[in-house]
C-alpha cells in the first residue's frame, strides 16, 4: 500500500502544450529559428529546458541557458496560463486525499511557476508539498527534485512511495531514488518509452491510478 503519492505536473496533471511550445517558439525566434508546426516542440514538455535546447537545436550550454531566459520572457506573463487540467484529475486527487494519502508534486518546472499554476487551477489544496526546480538550475534533475520533496516532507520509507509521470525522466528519477513508478499515457511519453524506462505500471486513463494505488 502506498501512502505517499508523487505527481509530475506537465503532461500528468495538466496539459501545458500551448504555453510551453509558444514559449519555446518565442525563444527560438530570437535566434532566427522559425518553427512552422509547433507540435514538433512537444518534445520540450517534461525534460529540463536547457537539456532540450541543447539536444534538439544544438545550442551550447551557455546558449541554452540564455534561451531559457528568453523562454521565460513569454512564459511568465502569458505561457504559464496557456494550460489546462486533464479531465478526471480533480476527482482523482479528491479520492486519494479522502483515502488519507499524502500528495506531493515533484516537477522539473521551476517551483514558483508550479505553485502558481496549481493555485490558478485550484489544485493547490490537494497537495501537502510542491517541489520543483530552482530558477538557477542548481536543482533541475527529476531525481534531485524527488529527493528534495521527500526530505522536506520527512519521508524515509520509500516502499510507501510511488512516482507518477508521463516521461522517462519521471520513471528514471523514481528508480534512482529507490521508488516504484507509474507511467501515464495521456501525456507526452509513449508506452514504449515508459516501459523501457522501467515503469512498474502503465495507466491508460486517469482512473487507473486510483485502481492501482488504492487496491
């Protein structure tokens, strides 16, 4: 039985595609790079932004950090709210809380943005703690965010913990911390990606999470 349920944010609780891809396109445009179809930028949803700018557009580490600053020029006032909660998520969180579970958000998104998004969509009251990345990227890897979240909640029994996310980073981060994980298919990672990363369970729909966690 799991007592501590950790959730990724982007692609798991909310669909941030519009805001993230608009923000990435804005940063790329500043570098003379035009994107004809913003759907090709969905690969930026989930992983740390610097990593994605380096991987997909060949930016140096220094250039990637500058691109993230430009990204935030659009994201802070506008992109942050170009987002929507996945259907069934509020009901799921309510059911888990009613069952006495401790709910935590562990996201690679900067913590201040994650808190603002959860508050905007009135999901913040479900969570006992919101752990995220730092703006200076000193804490950005998913494993580091998970460890930070667990430490702040005083949680040491990892057998009672499970991480839920839509990308391999969530699954690998959980494994590095000694936790089990659930991969979800309504986000931006494929079933193959999640299984290869080592997810202990695959949730095809939101209600599957409660079935697995509570039973």
